[in-house]
C-alpha cells in the first residue's frame, strides 16, 4: 500500500470509529458509511477498502479509541498527500457519517472535533516551513 492509499484506508477506519462510537456498527450503518465515503471522496480508489476495513475491525473487536489511534498513524504515513482541500473533504465525510444516524452523541461529537484538530495540525515539513 502506498502513502496515498494509507489516507483512504485511514478514512475508512475513522468512519468505522465514528459509527462505532455510539455502540455496535449495524449493517445499515456500514452500507451508509460506504455510500458517504464513496460520494464524499472524488478519487480513483477501490471502495472495497471500506468493506475490508469494516470486516477486519469488526473481527478484531477494536474499540473506537483504538481504531482512532490506528487511523491517525495511517494519516501520518500518508500526510504528504494531505492538502488543505483533502483535509476539508475528510472532515466533511466524517461529519456526514455522524449525521447519517442521528442523534450524534457526545462521544461522536468529541471524536469528530478531535479529528478536525488533529488532522489540521498535520503538516509536511519542508525547507520552507
């Protein structure tokens, strides 16, 4: 997997974490999340990644906090492709995931706020920075 693919893999994992924050991820949530990610990201990527991520994470029974930590490491790996536009797009996708099954509980809102802060801080250090 290349660095750019890590971003989309991480986005799928984070979408799972948001969906799981309020309890178990239901089949309808899984399909809705896949749809949101597919529509929200105008990128040439195989969206079976989302299905694979969900299947793996559900089998591992990871909690949403562990998934979040894992996703942020994957974002770090692909941060060279995290343009301001991509960051905005990813935040919008995660917000849509939370809104898809109201009400968004305080844990989901906190997770989304944290993601917005954490991804906004990610920068690629160059000779100009």
